[in-house]
């Protein structure tokens, strides 16, 4: 009984190893015998490279709805439509908190009324002063005309003293008229400046009201067209935006994607840099619909790795996958997807078990069965084996690491 159990156990381990090899990032041909626990040898077998990445669906084209620029800078979401809700053009889809703006709007309207009253009061006061000064000019003009009439009397018809006094009175009347006219002119100039100041104050108060009213209107986001609403990502919280979140001007809080043309944004971890190249064919499977397979190709690979989330220390390259066709009925942005990149195929690759390789050093080292080591050159690796380009020969026995 014990011996039979050992045989069955060995067969079970061999089956598990074969299953793992089939599910690895690169797959070998069916004719290849799986590597069992006690068979750490170098052998030749067909090698078809398969790189499995995880990613998310994204729309090729989308209409973003962004947080507006306001004097308060940060704004808080008070209400929003649900993620994935169908919306119509012009429909309200989000409201930001407008309490601060609504309160200031009343104050600014009061300030504008006060500015308008000040303008009217100052204008009325200036009109009274202008009338007084104009009356003074008229009064001095009449006095000057009287003085001219008296001074025009010939000197021989009156005493010399009376004639001289009349001439002096005329000069005085002319001077007083000139002064009154100058005062009126100066008052008119200063009045225009004062009126302009009052009008500027009124215009400023009016402009502030208009800006606040426009800000209040911008605090309500409306759908630019019919479509499916997709909430944006709050990178600080590593989740979708929700009611109560604060955001800043320019942040995309939601979008209306064009579902007729979708792509996949996959993540390539920095340790795998260089293995995925543009032009490789791919097979995409949505986690929500695993029975449906979509084909496409690698469109681009980002040149710089970026953090996967706001607080994450892990970095990855973005691999953009173009799909041959989309399914608007099933596909939604943000859906998780498995991306299988189809690499090249070699009919007789030399493979070494990963369990017998030390990949932490450069160059990698193979652990030989006789206790020695050998520096090796490696190509593509799967979860269980790596392609050997130099340093080992077919049939060479190896030992397990550790």
C-alpha cells in the first residue's frame, strides 16, 4: 500500500508540473515531457513564447469632464451620477459644493448695490456743487458787465477819481469772473475723475458677481452628449471618485467614452522590460466574459515606468494594445482584462529548469549536479524553465537551488 501511494504521489507531482508549464508565460510543445521534481536536466523542446499581462479596458476617444477653476481652488463633490449610468446630452451629472460661493454671492450683490448708491449720491452732490459754481460764474459775469458799462463812461463826464475807481472795479470784476470760471472748470475735471472712480468700483462689483455666478454654473457638470458615464480615478485614495471627495481644477472626475473603439492598457513590470515590443499579436480575455476572446496587437510600450497608484512604490511600463474590434454591448472602460502576448516560436530550444538556476547574479549561474556551477546565457524564461543560449549542453544534469 505504501509503495503504491509513493508511485501515485510521483505521478501527481508530474501532472502538476505539466499543468504549471502549460499555464506559464511561455509554453512548450505538447510532445515535450514535463520536468518532474527529480528530473533537473537540460533538454531540447519546442518553445512558444507567451507573455501574460494584466490590464484594463480604456476608450480610444473620450469626452472628459473636469473640475472647474474657482477662487476657492479645491472643490468638494456634493452629488454625482452613478458609475456606468446612461445619460443624455445636457443632463446634470455632477454638482460641486457651492455653499462658499452662494454665501459670497449675496455679499457681493449688497456690495454692488452700495457701489451703485454711492455713484448716485456722489453724482447728485456734484451736480449741486456744479450748479453753485456755475451760478457764481454767471454772477461774476453780470458784475463784470456792469463794471464795463460804468468804466465805459468818458473820463470828461466824471471826476478823475470816479473814473479810476470804475477802471479798478472793472479789472477786479474781470479777475473774479476768471477765477470763478477756472473754479468751475477745475471742478468739472475733478468731478469726472471722482465719477470714474465710482464707476470703476461699480463695474468691479458687477464683474465679481458675474464671475461668482459663472463659477456657480461651472460647479454643475452636464453631459456634452448621450453616452455611458464613467467615474474618474481618485489617485490619492486609489479608487473611483465619490461624493464628499475634494478635487482640484483640471482633474478629470468623470468621462463619456466612445464605446465603439476600445483599447487595453496593460502593465509591464520593470523586471520584464524589453520582452514586449510593438507589433506583437495579442489575445485579450475580459475577466467578466472569459468565454470571449478578442484579438489585437501591441501598439506601443511606454519608455518610462510609472507608479501604478498614488502611494505605490511599484512601477510598471504601460503597454497599449489596439483591438481589432470592440464590443460596445459588453465592454466598459475600467474592466480588467488578461492580455496574452504571442511571441516567437522555436521548434527546438534548449531549456533548463528555473529551480536549478541562480538568476540573482549577473551573469546567471546554473547549479550542476556534481556540485559545481556554470555561468550561462539565457533567453526567454517561463515559470518553470529558461532558454539556454550558452554554458550548458543537452542532457546535462543539474541540482535544485538551495
